C-alpha cells in the first residue's frame, strides 16, 4: 500500500482536489473528516458530476460530488482479501484503514500485482468484467 496519501477534506473545492490528483498522478483521493473516511473523490466524479452539470470548480465542494459508501480493507487483511474486495466492487484501489477505522493508506491493484500471489490477475478479470447494467 501507499502510506502517505493526500486526504481530501469534504469542504475543499474540487479544483483543489483535482490539483492534488494531478500532482500525485492519481485518479482518486480518499475524503476524510475528523480522521475518518467519509468518501472518495475521483477524476470521474469531477467530470461527470461537476463539469457535466456546469458547476464551478472554484465554488463546488468535494462533498457535493464525492462518492459515499466506499469499500475499503484493513491494514492487516491479506493480499487475497484486498484483491477480492477489488473484484467484488470492481475498483482498482481501496482505502486502507486500521482497526479503529482511521485511514492509513491506499492499496492499488498495481501494488498487489507486485506480489507473488496470482490473485491480482483474478481480480483484474473480475474488475474488467461487464456488469449487468445495460450498455448504451
């Protein structure tokens, strides 16, 4: 996992969050409030929820466009458990929490792929699988 990640504040602007994403070369940031994970904001959230709705990047808060109900794993979970979470929820990165549910980092599928375990390949297949949603 990557232990030192920017944690977006829900009250910061999406412009500030986008600048952090660009500086860190990432597409998602955990959103925390009082040390607790409250959501995630992704580059897709910014584009689909803000730009498409013609919201101002300087006046729209992270809270207005972030995804809530985020899946996560614990720092003492094994690699197989984390990759299974990714596969189940079709995500490529997960916030990592300690047992007090405080954010301690982020683990990405790329991190898991560097292990000797084959579970990363299985997770990638499930992440990339088509969903039941109708395609346009």
